[in-house]
């Protein structure tokens, strides 16, 4: 894992806790069944992890995060929801598990923050057992679209991309996901697309309000100023653009994600093995 661009400030966590299996892992849900061993890589605040755990119970899930501090966020949510789990600190580039350890391997919004996503996919594929499923989802910031066309939001996207790439990540990961999977030798991979769309008053208040705060009070905000990419006054102007977007009666914002599902062949000699 490279430096995590977003950090774990309260506005970021509020965003991540909004995520559920239904709105963030719908591509995986048809493949889940009770008793499956599931690994959730990059479990964050644990809301998706807990939802997935309910679908594979009574088997315990394994949640992996890059640091003890990040894993503590997962642990708190799982404890709150009384979800049993194995909690592991580890590196997606060198997973601390034997080959073929899991029926389901899941990673949500992880590869965009990894310096070597092909190597990461090889590791995810390695720990997926024959007959198992690898499910990966990553956003594509360059494909995000919105109205009204406010210059402040364009600057937000440009600066976010600069910061993410300076940290070794790739904010347009979605469009590259299939290419990375092929380079990693992930066979039987299907990559589709899904979106989050914010166009109701409540949706705009949530999405715009969250980003209005994140662009001024987060690890991203601190990095942009420290690296001289903008000033605090610039951040405030972008925050105001987010508030203007939130207040617009015709405000509309769509985020685009690539969804990968790969079924690991059962036997040596099958396609891709």
C-alpha cells in the first residue's frame, strides 16, 4: 500500500461508513453462500465486511488492513454488530496467507492506492482457491461527471489526481482494471461497470457536504498545501464550489466504478491456469 491519499479523518470515515454490500459489492453478492471462507482486503470501517459476513455465516470472515490503526476501525464496527472475524494486518503486495486459502477474495477501492496493482492482483488470485471467486471494484475519477459544470469541481478532480499519483496510486484505476487483470494472469475475468448517482436533495447534501469538508480538513487537504499544489484559500474556494453544487436544484453527480469478477478454474489445465 502506498501513502493513503484520503487518510482516516472523520469526513472520510463518514463517507466510507455509508458503503454497504448492496451499494458497493452488488457484483459479488450472487456468488456468496453460507459457509464460504471470505477475505476482505482493505476493510476500512468494516460496513461492507459486516454485510458480507452475514452472507457467509457461520464461517468467519478475514479482514485485512495495512495498519493497526486502520484495522481498529474494522474491529470497532464488527464488534458493534457482533460479527466474528479474524483481523490481520498485512500488505496486499505480499499477503500473509497460503495459496488457495479462501473461497471469496474481495477488495473494494484498493488497487487505485497501490503502487503495483498487477502484483496485488497476482496475490489476490494466489490466495483464491480453485472454484473460488475474486471480486474487485475500483473507481475511475476521470470518468466522473456532474452538473452544474463548476470550475471548482474540475480543479478538485485535477488536484486529487495529482496527489494520488504523487502517492504512487492511479485515480483512473477503473479503466485499467481489465488490463491489470490480464497482466496478472487472472483468468475468466469479467469487468463491468456500476455507479453511484447523487441527484436528490438528500443525496446532494450528503455527497457535496462530505466533499466540502474533506477538501479542507483531511490528509488530502494537508498534502496539497504541503506540496505547494494549492493554498488554504484555494481549498476554501473548492469547498464553496461543493456547497454551491449541493444547493443546486438541478445538481447531479455520478461516480463510475469498474467491477471485476473472476471465477478461479477448478482444475489445472482449464482456461488461464
